[in-house]
C-alpha cells in the first residue's frame, strides 16, 4: 500500500473508533433542596447519588457510553445552580472522581419554596456544552409539587419540543402524590417516574432509575 493510502486508512480508522465511542447520553442530575428537606434528607440524596454512580454495573456503562454528567441543585424561583459542571465519563477513575465530588457538594439553599417549572427551564439551558451527545436527559428528584413559579406542564411541553427528555424520582412519604404530579405534569413523552417511599428508600430508587435510563431507556 502506498503512503497516501495508508494515511487515509489510518485516519478513517480513527474516525470510526471515535464515532463508536461517541457520547450516548448527557444526564443532568437535579436534586431538590427546598425547605421540606432537612439536612439528613439532603444527605440521603447526595450520598445515594454518589453510591449509585459508583455501582460497578452503572459505572461500567457510564464509561462504555462516554456519558456526560452534571449536577444541579434547585428550589424556588431563581434558585437553581450548577453544582458540578459537565464531565465526560471516559475512564473508571473519572466516575470515581465525579461521585466523590458529588458526595461533597454543599447545600445551596435551606428555606425556599418548590418551583419545579423554573427548575426544568433552568436545566434545559445547560445542555449547550454537550450538544454532541445522542440523548439529553434531565433526571429530577424531589419531594413535592410546585407551589410557586412557572407552570410545570407548560415548561415540559417547551422542553419536549427541544428534544430533551425529563424523568422523575419522586420521594413520597405517604401515598403517591408527588409521583402523580411528576407523571401528569413533568415527565416528557416516553419518560418515567421512579418512586422512593421515603428518604431511606432513595438509594435503592436512584440506582434503579439510573440503570433504567442508561440500560433500558424508555422507548
């Protein structure tokens, strides 16, 4: 083979390898820090998230699919911020590092209301740096329905039109009121809600939710 042909073949191989390893999902993990959540319940959320990311099965998939992760805290009107910027899970060490940093996130707000519509509107604005990922997903966890701010269903329709998926992790202490609110007003078409029956059930629920999003996404 002549040299130009060799160069072309090598370049084509690199492009193919890169395409095969392209980011399959950008996953924005959004945690509720409104006033209904006490310090212990906040720890259940961030520790549960960190432990789920380090689960061997989930961690392997994160690296295999070069998943991009970011974390947002949200509460009332104008109270949403990025706690961890986007990071691509390119190696097992990257997953461990991200999980450890997630576990150490300081709580941003303490005594605020619950603005789910505002939170998902903020989340939808964060996907610019990961526009190359095949899927863009917001993973919203919380323990209450909106009591202030933008209409959640209206925001959901606008976000769905942008091609962004929204799934929910509803923390229900009694009954399924938060689950039903998320199901009726927040999740996008084809999305799903996972229910945690109280905060002690949160670690199980978020692991199951991440597995479903990464391995068995809703069709």
